[in-house]
C-alpha cells in the first residue's frame, strides 16, 4: 500500500537548510578539553558514532567558533553526553561569552586533566584522530580511549530549536 502526499520542493538556502535539519531530533553533548590557559568547552548537537572498531566518534564545530583556537590545539577531549534536565548546562556551553566553568558548573578533573561534567549520562574520553575542514565547519573525529557510564538517565534532546526529553511510556 503506498501513501501519497503533496511535497513542496524548495531551493536550498541557508535558512531553508537550517529549518529542514531542525526537524531532526538529536542528542546534546558538551565537548570539553584541558588547555594551558584553562578548560574549554562547547555544546554540540552534531555528535555521532563513526566506527565500532576502532571506536570512533565525531562532531562538527563552526570555523568561526570562539572555542576553536584553544580547542584546536588539544590532543585529547571528553564528550559529555547530557541527561534530561541539563538544559542549563547545554545553554551555558552554547552561549558566547558565558562563564562556562564558573561556580554554577559542576565538574571533576578526569584523565589528562579533562573536565568531566557532573550529571552526564556518559563520558567518552577521546584522543583526537582527525580534524578536517568541511564547508564552514571543522569535522572532528575522536578515538575513544576510556569511557564512564553515568546514572543511566534519559538523554537531553534538541528539536526545532528547543531542548526536550523522551516521553514516558
């Protein structure tokens, strides 16, 4: 049985592309690293697994990101997979000029001095495998060298410009 419906195809502009991708729900991850000038971190929703053997993950970061100059020199980083209820953390690490590692951010120092955010469902400690310029972003691939599983809470999701969580049942 086939179902048909009207589809309006539109030219792809930056606005239309962004609107189309906003309809895809994603998990929310804060990537952190330790640098000589202190910790650095930012929110990403472009996080994905790449390979199981070897264990590789990836995310994208805008070339114009204020975090890239410091993060780009780091050899290791942590992917902190956020739990439902951590909207404030995601928002803080997404805002330019925010005091990301101030008193309101709870974290511990993990391997290689990496900041591990309290309350995350999972921490993936990675060694940078590749950083590839792609369009207006940099695709970062990390080799997962250690992991810590958190309390097993539901993940924080991002959809249509808003944070959310899985519905019960």
